[in-house]
């Protein structure tokens, strides 16, 4: 397949005939090609031309391939490097892979083989750069990675942008487990006027009550048996910055009282202390609990609830962010490629449909685990349907289970036949039920457009609350 005019390949090879042969074939494939006969010239061209892929000879007059790889590994890690060598040993190949080589070719090699590796390598470069761009999108390039391509998450980030005009406002993040509330807290800090100061975070259920109090507010020497010296708490350490209190809904009532005092007076006392300590700290809290119910039940202070809820932000579940699923999956692929030394370049279409149709009860955390599993168990360049767990691939449009119970993707033909319109109505109802009445996802599940499923909903008089026929 011809390359795009913007895809640039650099050949670093000292043998003129090989260099000419490579250039001729790659230009015929449609790529822009630069060439260098020495390692020094090659490194200069990397800086000047920013190639998308490098073909690197292992032995050069002034460098060896490993030294070039070391130069590239830190500064140009996104660029795919294919090593060409007639002197490969197990040791040299292993070392090259550790230094970031994408693959290696033993000379002499077939040009068709080279072209296949180049095509796959360029796809990997594109993936790496896409992920780098997603990372830099947060806080001018230095913040935590939060994917936001869906309207729901873009609205959340727009709220954060408005709130951060005032850097001291208390924020309460609400949402299901695994939606990324901790990442959003980091983004709030990184995009605020407090970004140059400390960001501290703690999970309120991670420690027993007494230890949590000491961790938050610090303690004086002798305050309790093991208090052998004075200790600063997270509130002191976060002075000028932000503290993130995760699972705030599970904090004990006595600690809630101390937190309320801080919010009202911006002061606290260390455990065992008698002096008030004033600090300038912004609080971002998070919970997956229904705090209104907790207030009614007496498990959460009403006055603290109102203090924390100055700016409540609801982090939507992943099933309401279907535009984010593929971007998140690609981000996790890049991370696990680095961790597992893999070179997965993407997701095949069937697997992508499975991911986008799944309801994700575990949210982003579940998606991360699914991609990690696929990267460990799979062996190809693409994540395939067979690499996904049953609960995810079970809703693929092509799946059929002839011997099982009737479902969206498989049913048994009754002995006496059937009325197709009844089957169609049943399938639409089941698809709506499985996707919590999300018409876009239900349409994708059935392989039809949103307009087509909307027509059938009206045709069959389906109640979107239940997926069943509305009584006439």
C-alpha cells in the first residue's frame, strides 16, 4: 500500500548500493526518504527532518547501531527504529530491543519483507505520537492524562476551566468507582493557579481513624505511644496547593468535625497540639456514595456536605462516554506496549465493536484491565475479539449461540416457525435493555443506524423505560 506523502523515512546506511536500493523501493511505495552514510549525519537529520521511521545499519564508520539507539531512546522515543544487520547475535538483538528498536532485519533481506515491517512500524509511530499528544493535552503538557473526547467529559473539563478562575473553591467530585475521579482531581490541580505548589492525595478508607487523623493533620511528639517526634500532616505539606480526599463519604464523624473546622477557619491543630496552624489549601473531595442519603441516615454531617458541595462535579460513567472508549483503549495499548515490550498497533474492527458496545460496569478501570488481559494473552499486532473476555465479546454482533438461551446475538428457531416482525421487536427491545436504552449503542449492537432503530422503536411502540411494548 503506497505511503502518504507526509510519511518520512530516514535511512542510515554506509553501503551506497544498499542505501540506493532501499531509497528506490521506498520512494516507489510513496514515502519521502532521507539518507545518511554515517551515524553523525543520521543524528543531524533526525533533528532537522523529524522522520516517522528510521532504518538503521548496525555497523557504521563512526558509530554502532546501539549507540545511535541510546541517543534516540531518550529524545525521540516515539520514532520507530528498524535495525538492519549482518552481524546479529542473541546478545546484540536483546540489547537493541531494550534500547527501543522496533524490530531487526538480517541482511540480506527481501524488499517485500522490509515494506511490511515499514508499514507496521509507521502505524506504531502514529500510535505513539497520538498518545503523546493526548498526554500533552493536559495542563500544557505536564498534567495527568485524562481522555476527554465525549461531550459528557468535555462538559466536565469546561466546568473545571470555569472553576479554576478562582483557585480556592472547594470541589466535590461524584461518580461511580473507576470513572477517573482521582485523575480529574489531578487535572484540576494541574490546570489551576496552584499548579506550582504541592498536590497531596489520600484515600479516607486506607487507614484506621486515628492514623488518618495523624496523616491529615500531623501530630506532636508524645501525642500517642509511637509519636517519637513531631510530624507534619498532609494539610501542612500541601500549603499553597491542593489536597485530594478520596472516598470522603466514608470518613468518620469525629474527623468530619475537624475537617469542617478547617473549611470554616482555614486552621487546624496537630494531634496532641494546642496551637492553631493556618494554611492555604484547596480541598478537592470525591465520593461514590449517595451523600444526601448518608446525611439523612446521620452518617454524614449536613453542614460539611454543604461546605464541600460548593462546586459539585459529576464524573460520568464510561457507558455515557462511548467516544472516549477507543481513545482510552489506545492509551492503554501504548502503556502496555512499553511495559510488556509488545508492539500492538491497534484494535481490529470486531473487537472495537465489542468494546464500544459493552456497558462497562467497572468503568475506566475495567477497560484498562480488559486491554491488559488482551495484551498478555494475545500475540498478534492487533487486539482481536478472541483476546477479549467473554463478558465483553459476548455482545459482538457476529456472535451466535445456537444451543443457548435466546439473546440479542443468538436464538433457537421454534419447531413451528416464527413471525419475523415479532423477532425483530424482541431483538430491538433486548438491545435497548442491554444498553440501558442508549439508542446509539443499541443500534451498533444490531448493526443498524440510529435512525433505523428509532423508526423501529416508534413502529413497535416500545417503552424506552422498559424496552417493552407500550400498552395501547
